[in-house]
C-alpha cells in the first residue's frame, strides 16, 4: 500500500475498493503517547483538505485530526474507536475513517521519503 502524508501528520492510502483510508502517522502517535480516545468525523460529513475534522486524545494531551484530502466520509473504523490503543501499535494499518473515491488533493501530499526528511 502506498501512503501519502500531510505536514499535519496524517496519512492517506487508497484502499482496494477505491476509497481513501485516513490515519495518523507513527510520528504523531509517538508524540501523543498512549491514545485513549478518537473522535473522527461523522459518516456523510464533507471534510476539506488540511482542516480540522476530528480529535484524538492520549493520556498526555489532545490533538486535532486534520484531513489529508478533501472528500466525504464513507465509513468510520469502529474497531479503532473501541480499541484506540491500536493506533499506537499499528499506526499504518489502523485507519480512522474512509473518504469517498472522489477525494481530491493527493498532489498536495508528500511521499514517505519527503515526509520523513521533513521530520
């Protein structure tokens, strides 16, 4: 799976059904510490690229979730909501929500090498 990264430490990856999976990066989960709560955008909600669309909380702090792409939320990962610690254990396989296939803005995201160089 190819990941695209925002400077706000979220990632997007196209899933097998054409939708876009969205999650937070390993760097973000490491900075947060133990994740205890996730408040993602709602199904059907339109999100705009690089704007706040949710909240993630850890035992240390809370942080906004920024949409890496513009689009409409199709699905929320209920497993991540019920077991938020999975974000710490598997940040690149524990997605938070899916955006519709018509999500836009991929050209504004970074590839993994550029993202890691900017850290």
